[in-house]
C-alpha cells in the first residue's frame, strides 16, 4: 500500500483508498470518460459521506478541480447526515 507511509507520517487513523483501476469511481457513479481528454477516464472533484453499509448519505461533485469545499461546509454536511 503506497499511501501507508504517508498516512503514518500524517498521523491518520483511518484507511486510505487507492483506486487505480477506478472500480470505486464506477461503483459510486463518479467515473467520467472523455475520449478527447489526455486522461480519458477520470473523476471530477467529489466529496462523499458514506455510511458503514456503503450507502452514500451526502454527495457534492464540483466541475472545477481547482475548487474545494471548506472545512465548515464539510462539517455542516456531516452534522446534517448525523441528525
């Protein structure tokens, strides 16, 4: 697992997922395909809150990969899902 040393260095206590074959992107409806793109198969920037059963409880997909949600927006989404 290539990300394990990085996770340990950052002190992360949760597992990180690598999806090189893009199976997770496909399963959650996030895989984009564009024959005109150098990348061809990719994901837009996406934020998901997934419960223990693998069900998406909240999802936000951004068209511009330079955009990012604020921590406050993500925490508000978590609060809403946990109500």
